[in-house]
C-alpha cells in the first residue's frame, strides 16, 4: 500500500520531454501562449494543447484569458522550486550527450528561478545577506534579523507588506548549478524586483538568464561586497 502523497502521476507528467520543456520555459515567471510553447517544445499545436490541458489539470500550470488569447504560467512558486530541485537530480543523473549551448554559462551565472534570482548571483546574494547578519538559516527557511529589516527597508523593500503575504517569506531554494541555497519566497522575489527596478540587472531576451549591468556591478560591490567578474 502506498502511503502519503502519490507522486508517480505528477512525476509522469513532468517526465515527458515536451511537457518538461514547457515547464522549464515558464520558470522565469512569464506567461506564454500555446503557440509560443509549441515552438519551444518542438511539437504540433494539437499535441501542445493536450500537454497544456494535462499540466493545468494537475495544477502545475495556471491559465489566464486576455481577449482572444489564453496565456499559461506556472501555477506558483512551489512548482518552480520543485523543478529547480529536480534539475539538481538531473545534473547528477546518468550522463547523456547534450552539446553545451551558448546560454549554459549565462544561466549558471545569473538567472531567474520563477520570480527570484538564482545561479552564481543568487547564491552570492544569499551569502552576502548572511555574512552581514541580515538573514539567518533556520530549517528550510531564512529568518530576518533586525539588521536585515533595516537594510531591506533602506534598499526600498516594504518588509511589513511581505510579511503579510500568504506565501513563504524567505525560503532556502537549492540552486541546481551552485549546489547551495539561494533565497526564494516573498523576500527573494522583492530583492529581484528591486534589482530590476534600479537597473542592476536586466533580462536576456527569450531566456531565463539575466545580465548584471555596469551600475549593478558597482551597486553589488558597494552595497554588499559582491565583486562580479
């Protein structure tokens, strides 16, 4: 008898290569149309429609209607965190031939994991916040210190509003490329949003990768001691 949550059904859904490509394409928090996702997955629109129906039925995707178009996005940050964790397993799994693409290093350096920062920059931020006693690890989360509250408020983040949200405040998310935690949750998302707003990072078209700008290099160095090379 199987006890606890039945994971085989969800695992089978994610395990299909086309559906996996669809889910990974949405890990930057964007909402895309079925046509766009069909091109990414490399399957026909009819096949994509079936995949999207199954993923939405399993609450892995959310659907939004806008005019005549329907947009698909991940159902929430927990889906993204699960996919990130599965990527860690995939990297350690059986070797297979996969030519290294031009974006691989860019994704390892700096990328979005749903709505927060991951890769080398995400882990560097988590480390810097801990080194300065702004956050502290506790179980699977990070807790906010008094010093941290002052820092994030000065950085332009309304901490009180984040604490009132229903989602996790600051969660440790194991980074698949760095093998160490970066910061997810409401605070992680707010940090990423703020870095975008002040021009420290910018998105790379059609990719989860982000670029650290010249102002960002200065800002990270002066504010958090992160020397970006």
